[in-house]
């Protein structure tokens, strides 16, 4: 037992040395996750900021100016042009210079004063339906606020029903709060899986694997010695990403670190198991890398990172049940944003435990058989 | 041969320096001047890292020259490499065959690249196929050919159109004696019949002997050049043969001779010992052995050249007489020692293909046992089964009392293994490699420090302790691999083609160590393509098509090759005779 | 010495060599399982994933309705949520249950209709509480917006029936038009974006791997010492992957058109032209990376980081570049994929808008030229 532990320790030491000694690998492992977090934190947002819009105010009244002023003041929109002709609208949208054009009808103020509804036409560039949808939502909110002001100023009663929204965990509904904790899981999965897959494939390709097999190492010891360093590096990467989330993006951490790391370690075990499984199939490093990459695509796309799982077709929702990343993202969200304790995480923990066990068993079985 | 007036290659004062990433510079070639005459066969020989490959690449226009002038086929290569590349044939050390293309597709590709017209192909292909005996395999993927066949295909690819000059970089490395002979028949025919000038590099000194002109390179400098006879002449009158004292094998007696400072080289030769001495008058030799004068070979002169160069100083010392501990007296005579490796009716199948077919042999403690055989004979498969890397399809095997495949992992504690290409961690330093393998074998604390220190001194790894494994020169890699395999003092050492591609000096050094280990009671199993090395073994077995064709002491095997025409065959003659006999005959035969 | 051959003879010889190299490369692609995986399986998988699996449109979001008022107004509000395709509603009995469902992520939001809702609505100051799980801000926002709309609708209906107090005043009403994508289907922009990913993968990723492989396996060494010129080697490498990329493109266009019914409003020649330019950029990028690194592992990693990730994140394919901070937008100008995405989205959904296509195509043409020239310089017939 002691001898076995010593051997595993030697393998772990060797693996970590091999990763850390090469500056190119070291940078790839340590700096890249931080950069990705920062870059994606800024780029991957569905919130609109300063989106360009054009105004076509055909009323030129106090009311229409007030409405446009509200749009300008929202911080969401940024007026790039005041149009005077209807023909100017199309080119602005076609060339993507404006995301939306707001057209106010000539009788806007008169209609409002007369107690009639006054239409505000909004034309949105639907090439990215998502952005367009967001933009329309924002315009709707601005118009609502305008209506409320108008009623107040003209002594009119407020609408009978008021909607009082309250968002839990992320009061301002910032996409970033959702995305960055999710990246903690995605980035670490990508690199731990690759690391585990490549470390065995490299030994196989360079012939050192045979050398390892003629030493007293048992297959289980080799697997442990390969899995633990990859997990350790995964933990460091996850920590880096968490630091970016807290120190750079200032997303408040609501839960307990112990809980989070317990969950992450289980997740990393599943990811490493997957990597080891890939490496037991692949003959060369190239194959290991390509297979890992091909696997990573559906796992990351169908994890809830970019699109909500609940809006996927049922068949695909079933597939996500075997995706460890799905549970990891949910887990990080719960702990990070909601402050959930271990008892609440059980629905995430047991599937990951099963996936990890299945992957590691399959990898161990493949190892034994590949040695034939 | 119209333009045969001048030399086809003329190099004057060639210099080439490499800058390593670590900042050190390596002088790969220094003031090298040489010529290759039209229609001649020229060989480059010398220790590893001597500059042979660099020189051939310079001639091929693959590298820029730092100093000197080099004209090939009358063209300044540095200025216009393409003009040279259009006309020559070049086979790199690791010939770049496209392994996922078939034999025919590889040939077609090179024919297309050289613009060979269809009419010429119809004439040329059958000739090439006949010459290389690849005809039956034209539809096979190149990656599935044996080592020897790959080399022949590589050669065929360079010959699809008649080149004006042929460059071959170590064409026979890793090739078995049979294929090697076939390759040489092709090369000889090209030079003799077509007057094709050939420049090749080789680690086999008997090959150099067949060339018209030899250039000996060491550390980037030319030590000698001229016809092989000129080098041979250096050792004339200094080469002797002697018979080992009764009860001692040639190998065991060698060490005694090598301790004599006047002896430059001693090697086993057909049951006797070949000795090259320096000029000093022969003192009474140990055991008062009788020294019979012998005809000098190229190898003898070559050893003298290297010895002299090393004495002039500058560079790596030749294998220093290491302060080996006094050998413990052998506990029992070999016959009474117990077998530590027992193989009975071992079979290994890959699908329908039988790679190893019911082989049986024993190896006793302290023996050096050699497995010889052509490429694809099943040596490596047998080896991998012995080491527990592959399971047997049938039969039994016991190594140090256990089947390593099925037994406990701790049984592997008793063996050491050096793979065909020395497999060590390239990203770790020499010291870290040793440290890892020591821990892998369960050494720790004081004991680990002790063994690592032992390995460092024994294998002279001190100077490179902090260098990365991947950046070591060939000789050091082999030593490191040996050191790593010996840290835990195994009872049995497996060496798979450990000397493939090594230069003669490194091979002598290697066998010196093996002899020492055997004396200390370590059992050693080796495979090799150098038939001369088989002489170091106590017993050898020749394998072909997965069966043991012959087994016995070197003298017994040699006797199998005896014919009326060749009363004193070399090991290589015997080897080829045994294989050819078996392949011709209907059933394989089991020799004693 | 060779007699100088006529110009045409030399050209023929050159073309023959190029043809031989292309043929060889093609055979290798067919025979290598990992090339097949990346060149055929991955594109197919991506098409299906993007087409069926991923949707940025929120549908069937689970919400709970806690209705404590049995009156008609309250039931109407609940019914409007229940009938909406956006939600999957379940009734909740108590506040404690609502809390439990929210915490266990069984629902993403809860609509709370208080006991006095209809009574106070009649007086004109009722409130409807919406609790949303803010973790997924996007979904949360949609629930909020929808709730607002449902309430407004109910108000309008009441006004029409002449009961409400709200009928007395007019208000500004948004009338929206979604140009190019009136169905508001996210596939409309995901599928064109997918083409970018696939072309990047085949063009850059595969090319960089196969060139690095030749360096690593030493096959270039023998190839160099033949009459082959560097430009011929490069053309021999570029052409097969260029064609493979075009194959991937056609596959995607066919899938977009016939499987997902994404409209295509531009012209095929414009699409082909734009795609060829971007393919050229990708392949040239792959060539440049691999001739600089000469190692399959590093080449593939660098290619992923330098080409694939930016194509995914910074091209405007998923995340609109008009809403990112200025520094990130500046960085995105360095990403060739961005220009291609712009052209594709325009070609698919808007048509041949030359004022968009031409400038973007010009940028790609310049980048392709520069990258090819650099790759030509970086590839030499020399070793070490």
C-alpha cells in the first residue's frame, strides 16, 4: 500500500514537472483560462450597450422629443442619425449601421392628448434575431416608462395592474453573471480532458508507455497517477477563473468555497475519466486531440452555457443528462450565485458521480484490453 | 558517362554551425574538404554526431552552408539548390514514405514529381520491382511494410528516374542482414552497371569496406579519407587473433586484454579474440596468450584513427576503463545454474496471422542470450511477451519465476527493459528521469540517492545531469536508458536492438557494460541486427516466421553455415545460410 | 547540361507535379480516420446540433403560477401564461412551495397573483408579482416582458368591454417590425454562423495539422529533394482542403435551405465568392501556423486559439458585436471571421447588399494575400 502510494506520487510529480517545465504548455495551461474568461466576459453578452439606432421623428413635438430623450438616456441605445426621409431607413439597416430605426408618426402628440393610442414604429435588423429581440424588449420598457410619465404629468390614472418584477440572485439580470461562473466549468473541462487524453497518448507515441508498463506500476496506479495531476491543474485553472469572476468582474460570491470545490473535484473526476477513455481509444496524439475536440463540441454546446436546456427538443434534453458539464454549470451557478449548500447540490452531485465512475471504469477496462 | 571528367561533388573548407536554444553552439562541420568522383561509391563513416547527416543534407541543398564552397554536378548548391535537387536522388535516414499510400502510389507520386514520361515508366517499373522484389506488394500500404521493405521502396522511389547522383543517409539502419545484403546488391549494381555515383553514410564498417572511397568524420572534422585500403593499412601488422584461455569464453577474456593500455581494441571474432595494438612492442600478454598476426580489416584501422584523435585531445573520451567493482565470482558453472527464463510452446496470433509459432527456449542465470532474425521474424513480439507487454495466445512462459503478464506487478521489479528506441521522458532532465524511474521501482530515501549517484558515475552522466532527455546526443540517450533500467538492480535485463544505429565505439562501450553485468550474475536477453555482436552472447536463437530455426552457442551456430566453399563462415554467413535453408525447405527444422 | 526547355513544356511539368501532390493529399484524407472525423463527421454533427439542439429562442420555460384569487380576472391572467408557447406552467399552492420550486430549479419563475388582485384591479391599483431566477438573465427578462404584455392585453380587453378605468387615456404603443427574420427564428442566424465555424475548422485546423504532420514524419525531407518547387507544395496543400471546405459549405447551405428552411436571399455567385475568400484566409492561416511551428500538437492548439475561438466568440456569430465594449470591438476587427459572418448574414437574410459585401470582401482579399505571401516566405525547402 505504502509502496503503491509512493509510486503514484512519483508519477504525479513527473506529470506536473513535464507540464510546468515547458513554457509553452505552462502558458497555455495557466494564462489562457484567465484571458478567455476576461475576453468572453466582455464579448459574450446578450445585454445591449450603446446599440446604434436612428430616429425618424415625423411629429417633432414635445412628446416625441421626450420619448426619444428617454431612449437616449437609457444607456442601451445610442442615436446615430436623425432621419428626414423614409427612404433613408432601409440603407441604414441594410448596411448594419443601425440596429433599429424608431419612427414616430406625425400625429403622435395629438393622438396621445386626444386619448387615442399613438403608434411608435420600430424596425429592427433581424439578422441576429436574439439581439433584435432584446432591442425590442428594451424599447418596450422605455415606452412603458414614457407612458407612465405621460399619465402622471397629465393627471391620468395609472394602469390598473402593475407588474412588480423581482429577480433573485442577479437583481440586474446581467448575462455576465450567468456566463462567467459557467465558464469555470467549461474551460477546466476542455483542458483537463485534453491533458488527460494527451498525457497517455504522448507516452504511447514516444514509446515511454511500454517503459512504464514494465515497471511495477499497476494499471490502476497509472490511471491514478495520470488523473490526479490533470485534476490538480484543473483545480488551479478553476481557481484562476473564479478569481477573475470576483476580482475583475466583481460578481459577488454567495456560497461556500468548500462546497464549490467538493463539487468541482467530482466534476473534474468525470472530465478526466472522459479524457482517459479517449486516450485509451486513440493511437496517436493527433487522434486523441481530435477525438477530444469532437467530443467537446456537443458537450459545451448542449450544456446550458449558451442556450437554455429547457428550450431544446426533448430528445436532446435527454442527451444532456449524460453531459457532466451540464451539472457542473448548474452546480457553480447554485453555489456561486445562490449560495446553495451541499444538500441542495445532490441532484447535480450524484449524476456526476455516476458519470465519473462509468468513465473511469470504461477507461480502466479499455486500458487492460488495449494492452493486448 | 560523358561528363565523367570532373568529380560530381567537390567540397572545400565546408563549415556549418548550429545554435541550440540553450545558447550553446555546435560545430557540426569544420573545414571539411572532400570529393566524390564520377561513377564511384563513396562512404561517410564516423561516430554519432560526427556530421555525416549534416554533410549529406548540405549536398542535397537542404541546409545553408556557413563557410566554404560546395559544388554538386558542377552547380554551386548554396546558390541554386533547386538545380541540384532536379537532378539527384536522395534517401533520408528516416525515408519519408507516405505510410497511408500504397507501394504503387508512392512510386507514382515520385515519378510524377520527377516528370517521368509514361513510356519510361513502363520500362523502369518492372526493373525496379524486380530489383527490390516488391512486385507482390504493390497494393500494400507503405506503413504495413517491414523495415527492410520500406528501405527498398524508399530506394526505388529515388530511382524512378535515373538520377545523376544518389545520396543515401544510413540506408541500412534497422535492416536485417538478409535485406541488407539485398540492398547492397542493388547499390552495387547501380554503380557497376550504370556508373551512378553514390554517396552514402553508414554505421556498418564492413559496408565501408565495399566502397571505393571513404571519408572518416569525427566531431565535424575529416580524420582520414581515401580508399578503404588506406585506412586498413593503418592497422596492418598491429592486428592479431588469439584464442581465449581454456574454460573462458571470448567475451570473458576480452576484459583482460582491454585493461592493457597498449591494446586499442579487442573484440570477439569467430570464437577467438581480435586485438588491435598500438605501436609499442608486444609485452607478454595476459595468460601468456599466443598472438597470431591477422589481416587487418577496415574496422581495425578505423579504431586506430579514433583512438589517435581522442588522444590528440579535444572531445569525448573513448570508453574509459571504468572502475568496475571486482566481479563476484560466479556462484556456479553455467550448466548448473537454474533457468530464470523458461519459454514453452509460446504462441502469439494477431487475427489469422501467427507472429510467434510454438517457440521454446530457456535462459539460465547470468547468461547473455541473443535473439536474432530478419525483420518481422517475431523477435519483438516474443520480447514483448516476455516483458509482460503482450499476452500469449498459447504456451507458457516464466520470467524470474512468474508470468509477468498475469502475475503481480511486483514481479516486474526483477526485470529491466531497454526499448528499441530509447524511451525516456524528453521533457525531463537526465536527473529527473533517473529520479522518476528510481521511485517507480520503489526506491526511496537514502537508497534512491545512492543508486542515482551510482548511475551518474557508472554511466558518466554527470556532465549532462541537467540537460533535457529530448536534447541528448545519441550516445548519452542510450546510456541514460541503460542507467534507468538498472537502477533497481534487476535480475534480468531485456535489450531490444539497443545498438541499432550506434557507432562502433558506442557499441564496444555497450558490450563492455553488458559483460560486466553478466559477470555479476544478471541475465541478459538481447536482440540485434549486428551479427558480429552475436559473438558476445553465450547462446543465441535464430527466429524466422515465428519459429526457432536454430539455437546454440555462437560456435555451434557458425558451424551450421559451414560449406565446402566457406570452411570458416562468419556469423552473418551462418545466419543467412540458416534462414535461406529454412525458407527453401518445406518444414522448419529445430536445431539443438 | 539540359537544353533550355520551351516555356510551355515547363508549365506542363509544373502542372503535372501539382496534380500529383493534390492526388496524394486527397488519398491521405480519405484514408486517415481522424481527417475523416474532422472533415466530415464534425460538420455533420455541428449542423444537426445547431439546427436542432441549439436555440436561443426561449420556449417552454418552466414557470409556476401561484394564484390566490379565484376571480375571473385572475384566472384570465393565469390562462394567458398557460396558453403561451414560451412557458410550461404549473399551478402552485403556497408561497413555501414556490420558494422550494425556485430553489430546486424546477421552475425559472413564479407569477404571484395576490388574493385581492381582482378587487384592487377594479380600483385601478392591483399589482402582480413576478419572481424570476436571475441566474439566466436572458430568460428572466423574457418572463418579465411577457408578463407585462399579458397584463397589458388583459387591460385592453377589459377596456374594450368598457369596464376598466384605464380606457380613459391613450398611450404610446410599440408596433415592431423585424426585418429579414420575421419569423424571429434564431436558426436564421445560427446556421449561417455555422458555416463560418465549419470552414474555419476544415480550412485552418486541418491544413495546419497535415502540414505539421509532414514536418514531423520527415516526409518533407524526401519531397524537397525533387524538382518540386515551394509554390507547388503550397498549392498541393491548399487545393484539397479548399475543395473540402467548399464541400462543407455546400453541405451547410443545403442543410440551411432544405432542412431548416432558412431563407437565402442573396445570389449563389456572391456566396461562393465570399466563401472562397474566407476559405483562402483560413487555409493560408493554417499554412502559416504550421510552417512556423512544425509540430502537430502545438499547431492544432494555436490554430484553435487563434482561429476557432475568435470565430466562435468575436465574429458576431452568436454575440452581436454592436453590444460589446469598445476595446473588444476593436479586437474583433482583427478577426477575419467577423467580415465573413457579416457577409453571410447579409447574403442569407438581406440579399446582395453590395455596400456590405464589397468592403468586407476587400478586407478578406487583403488578408488572404498577406497570409499567403507570409506562408510562402515561411516555407523554405530547408531543414533545421
